[in-house]
């Protein structure tokens, strides 16, 4: 499989291409003519202060918000995303910080929540759902064993595993992750990092919203920094330092301009 960088160099169409996206609330432009793209097997980090517009931009892709202007292309084809169902129909899944898991249900029930497997007689097929859950977890997190406990009993990293498994099971090709390691300890953060790298190896494209520059440097291929609803710049991680990214976030200066 070609890398994202090779695909870009070859002029292949991106998996996602958001062009000149704008959205305003009460006359204030939260996102102002922002363009960003994503290739298969690539992790693109979105950085910026609170209120920079990164979450608003991504909510346009997830169908939570409707854009006022701009275009969205998937595999080079223009698409309209008016709601989360449209996003899912385009194989876009979102994992929010809150995870949206039902605490009283086990992993398999959460995996199939709202899309339960049923027997020929129409009853919920718990054993089939657990078998499928075990299969996907073996692929993503082989150490996961707590299949029969409510997710409220799971650690933060294990809960992330369940949320990610749900997205991947239903054929997500584009994954939006909103601060997936917030409030996790070092071991759990590493568990989620390993999951992200596995998904990347499977050709899934990931938008990673994060405040942590070190996480972005570790996990991402490119980083897009936003400030005041606009793009400061998008850079290849291998071409920049932590300080370059911090300068983009704080000062709104693109290192490319500095070196020009």
C-alpha cells in the first residue's frame, strides 16, 4: 500500500478534501474559508487554542453542524453532509471525548448499540454480538478481556478501545478523534496511541484533534494549526519541531514563511 505522502506526490485524490469551509454563529465566523485534506493511512492533527475553530470545522464533516459555504469531497466526489447519518453513509465515524457509550451495557452491546444483531425469530442475538466483538477486539486490542462487564467498570483506555472498535466494525474509512487521550494516564495514552497506529496501518484516515503538541508529533503525519477560525498552516511533522508548532499556535506564524 502506498503511503499518504506517496499518494500526495502522485496527485491522487484525497480520501477527504474540505475546501473553503465557512460557518458563522450569530454573525461571528467560527470557521473562515478553511481548507484541509486527508489521505488513506494518514493521521492529520488539528491544533489550536480553545475557540480556534478546529472542533467546529470537524463537526461540519461529522454532520453535527452545517457549513455556510465551501465544498466537501470524498475520494474526489463532491458530497453533501447535512447530518450524522450522511457522514456515516460516507464511512465517516466520530469518537468524541465523551465517547457516547452506555455505561450499564457490556462491550458487545455498545458495539452494536442501535444496530443489534437478531436471530431468525427476531430476538437479540447476544452470543453472535459477543463473537463479533471478540473478533474485532482481537484485531485492535488483543489484551482486552472484560467482555461481560459493563463499560462503566472499564479503564479509560479500554473504553476508548470499545468506541474505536464500534467505528471500525461499521467500516469507517475516515475517523475523527476528539482528544482521545484527554484524562488518561501514561499507560492508557500509549494504548490509544498503539490503536491509532494500527488503524493507520489498515488504511484508515484519521483527523486527530488534540491540545498536546507532543502527541501530535508522535502520532501524526501532518498538522494543521488553526487560529481565530482560520488556518495558520498545514505542515509535515518530519519538517517541524515542537517549538515550530507552538509558535504556530501561539503567534500564528507558519515556519515555512519564517524559512522563506
